[in-house]
């Protein structure tokens, strides 16, 4: 009787497959192993310290809070160190994008820092809204580094009576 493979013992399955045998305790790896991975001598390895990191920097993701009231959807984000005139907010009926840049004013050399946890550079965040909003009535304000965007919800149940005009009397 064949000894069950590691995978069979783990899953309780009765099927054995060729890949299971490499997990067996008795399996010996070697060049003659038909499951061994052959190195391609023409394939060049790239080490981490050789990777070019001078490419375009990626935007940081702006952390936000988003909640709703009966009348609106509210988005809050910490934007301390960013001038309100430097913030770009794009709104559609179902999406909001916030972009900006936090400029670093470095007073010490890199080796003079004990901690570096603050984010500097460009940031952006795109949020899908849970329901449609009235973009013409949206408001944004910044106070003490807290950005607050209020997006009034569209009232889909609102209706109005339309009066029909007649052009019969005009020639």
C-alpha cells in the first residue's frame, strides 16, 4: 500500500497527483527530477538595489471619512499644510476626486531625522458616491487643516407640475 502524500493527509483526499510527491517527506530533489525547475541561463536576474526608482512618482492616497445625512453626503479629509487654493476637487453626479500637493520644507538633512512619518508630495483620492448628488449645490470648506465637502443628494422623489402653454393664438 502506497503511503499517502502530504496533501492527501492534509485534505483527506484519496487522489494522488505528480505535484503531491514533491511534498512527501521521502522525496529527494535533484537534477534528474522531472518536476525540478530549470534555470534559464539567458534570463537575467534583477536585484532590488538595481531597480531604477527614478521613474514617475505615484500619488499618495488621501485618507478620508465619508458619511451621509438625510440631505447630503459629507466627505472629510485632513489637508494640513496645503493651501485651499492648491486643492483641486472634481465632482460628477456619482464620483468625487480630490487632488493636491503638500510641499516639504526641509530644515534638516535626511540623516538628521529620527522619525519620518509625514507624507509629502502629491496626493489624490477618487471616491464613488453611494448615490447621485446635485453637483451645482456642492460646497467645500477648509478650517484648521480639515477639508469638508458637502454634497446635497438628488431628490429623486421630488416632482413638479408642468403647465402646458398653447401657441394656438399666435401666427
